[in-house]
């Protein structure tokens, strides 16, 4: 698992599905 995957997962657990308006992994 990449650091970005962990970052996105942590945000999803907080109820945040999008980062900067696009899916997190696309942005990172």
C-alpha cells in the first residue's frame, strides 16, 4: 500500500471522499 492510499483511506474514514475536487489518488 502506498502512502497516498493510506492518506486517502484516512480521509475516507473521516467522511471525506474528494480532495481538491477530484478523487484523492488521481491528485496524489
